[in-house]
C-alpha cells in the first residue's frame, strides 16, 4: 500500500508537498483553501517587522516561449509554453499583528496540517537580531509548527537582509543562532542560490543550529527588452531592478544547488524548491535526498493555490509507488537519496574503450603534479 506520509524535522506530514512562501500563502483565506485542496503543508508568505511598499503595476510576470518558435516574451498569448516566472514582489505587506490571529485560527481549523511561518529581519545590529527573536516568539506562540528563515529574498537594498544574509556565512550563522536561542520549534533556513558555493553557507547555517535547509529561492534575473518599444517588458517609468526567476527554467539550476547541499551534508534534512509542477519534477529532488518539496509558480497559475497541482503531485507519487511495488518501495524513505552519490567529478565518468582522462591534469610523468599542489 502506497503511504504518502512522512516525517521531516520531527513533524509528521500527510504528504511531502508544501506550498512555498509566495502569493499562494499570502492570506489565511488562501491557506485554508490550500489545506482543503490537499496540500500537506504551507510556508506562509514571509512576515517581517519593517514597512513594505510594493512597486506600481505587476509584481509578477510569466515568461513564455512560442511553441515551435523562438520568441520569448512576458506577453500573454496563445500557442506558447511557460518557461519561468519573474517577480519583484517584496515580503508580506501585512504587519505581524495582522498575521498572528490568522495563524492561530488556521492552526485551530487544521491542526493536522503543517503550518510553517516564513520570517525575515536584518542582521547588522543587536536590534535586528532581536527582531528575529520577536518574530520567532510571536509565530511560535500562535501555534505554527516550524519557522523558515528567509536568507534569500533577492530584492533587498540593505546589505544585512534577505539574500545578502544568505551570501555571507557569518551572518547566516549568527542570525540562525539568534533564532535558535528562543525557538522551541524546528528552524528551517531558506538559502539563496546566488552564491558561489551554497554548501559553505549551509555549513555555517547548520553550525548556527538550523534543523533543515530549503533551496532554492528565485534566481537573480532581469525582464527582457521588448523590441517593439525598446523598453524592459516590466518597468516603472522606464526603470527596473533585478528580480527573481522561478518556474520550469530553474529546475535544473536548483537541482545542481541541491546536489551540492545533500552531498556535503548527507545526514541533514532538506526541502527542495524550484520548478516543480508535478511528481516527475519532485522526484528529482527526492532522489537527491530531499524529505519535502515546495511549489510556488505552478500553484500561482492554477487557481492561485494549485488544486490541480497538489492532485497531480499526490496521484503521481501514488502511481510511482505502485509501479515500483516489486522493488519493495512503499513510502518516500524507500527511494529518498538513491541518486545522491551518482553525481561525480567529470573524470570519474566512463570514457569509450580504454582511453584515459585526468580531469585536465598532466599525464603522470616525472616532474609533473598529478594532483593540485597544496602549499
Ligand atoms: C511572486 C513570488 C513571490 C515570492 N515571495 C517569496 C517570499 O515572500 N519569501 C520567500 O522565501 N520566497 C518567496 N518566493 C520564492 C518562492 O517561494 C520559490 O522559492 C521560488 O519561486 C521557486 O519556486 P517555483 O519554481 O516553484 O516558483 C516568491 C516567489 C514568487 C514567484
């Protein structure tokens, strides 16, 4: 019998599929609809303490490619296929006081579904580190099951906030530690993919006490120039800022980040995010070792909270387990991480015949190094 339930950071999930922190989880009304549709859990839209004012006009657009053609554009049109989402939406514009009674009510209505609060503060002063603690205490007293620290919002001007924390391992460590000092619930940390080696920041985050890492947030990107106007497809008075890309295009990119994480920390817990719309894509994250996965873009495009997406995910996982019943697979734990060690260095991939390749190093001969020199 296929069993979709799982335990992640000590929390039981009816299924391993969550709505990621994004518009689908921006209100209690949306979250209640999401649970009714069957999502195992949700991560709320990120909650902060600083005032938030979004730009005029669209905060999210969808980049599509013509079927059988080469035009890439955000213009909504028939006979085209979704490639990516692009957004410059900030965190929740609702204050903490707005969220608290709503989190309490949601948890009361669905005590068995998982409610994770995404939170964000700065990291450049004791006051900011206290802000992390204020947020953590408030949401945990409201009854949420876990917090997810947003070290990955790509839209911050402040050098000590959002993805600027996620690019700095010292800030990763001390901000996590500040939260752990007051947290009685598991602490997940969402890291940015915009760093050279994400396992460096992950290591620091685990040192700070994190229970799990979520990856990826959106990748820094720009809208394209519209050839008919010679202006950016999204702009305010002609100006645009770097925004974040999500959706199908980031799936392979996010998987590469996840592989770095799960290989570096095989005994730790990870939540996979980026480009998931059906079980086929979720499977790639599970095979790398993820214990849950999260969805944003696909859910936004499916009645705002993804009723068909969650059905496709649970039906797909049930069918997958049934197809593999003869291997003895009945739950996620039976196949989780099976391909994690199959990602190797290039020179470890078999060559035709007996030809030899040394990964760019010299052939072994007198006077030449065969390994990188360490001094
Ligand atoms: C419009 C929009 C708003 C988002 N807001 C947040 C946010 O407030 N906090 C956060 O951690 N991630 C936020 N994200 C990132 C998503 O949670 C997710 O990491 C990213 O979109 C990749 O997943 P996807 O390919 O399923 O969209 C947002 C994404 C979108 C598209």
